[in-house]
């Protein structure tokens, strides 16, 4: 999506600020908004993945420390 929009911008010879402003570029406004939504969704998914990884890492550390604290028979 980003590559397509950038190719269209270069072909049109528009300045970056003008082309990527959906209020000034009605022709590509839907694509610009879709690209923005996808970027936000990707950032949200990455934050969730990082939080999941931190939680899993913390649980692993807790399990290991609990196992090490148990007395051996």
C-alpha cells in the first residue's frame, strides 16, 4: 500500500505534505486512510505481542524460581 501511494505521489509530482493529506488529496484519500489504519493496527498488535512476551517471560522466571526453591528429596 505504502509503495503504491509513494509511486502515485512521485508520478503526480506532488509534495509529500500535500499528497499525504487526505483533505487535500481526495483521489487517494481512501488509500491514505487505509494505510494509516493498517499502521495503527500493526502498532497495536506489536504492543500486545510485547506485553504477551513479557508476561510469558515473567511466568517462566516465576516457574523456574519456584522449582529451584523446592527442596530435593
